[in-house]
């Protein structure tokens, strides 16, 4: 597993610049919209902005082969799999 810094404990404030790592994640919204990694997959994204439970992300290779794109995910949606948020450590 990748570790991108210090884990941000659940309930702590998520910040711009934090990194989110997903493992086998599938999120389902109230209107049936879906977002997720491939079966057995993991995915990494950088958090650009936070608005409540919605994270605006920047990531690449999602879907496979794609360039860097922006997207969002709502952490309040029901989900399977797991994710961890990390705070990068200054060098």
C-alpha cells in the first residue's frame, strides 16, 4: 500500500493538497450515479478543494490511459472498499 504522508484521522478537517488513496472503492450516489476503481484496483488523487463532504480532485489514468483530469467525489455517498486521506509531509 502507498503511504503519502501522515494519515488524516476520520473526523479531522480535510485540506486542499491532501492526498486520497482508494482501494477497491465504489461510491453510489442517491440518484444512482457511480464512481469507483476497477475491481482489485487502487487509485490516488490530489484534493484541490473541499466543500462539506464533496472533494474536488485532480488525477490521471482514470480511466486507464487518460490525461490529468478534474473530478469530484462525495464522501457521504454509500460505498464499498476503502480510502485513506494523507497529509503530505514537508521535506
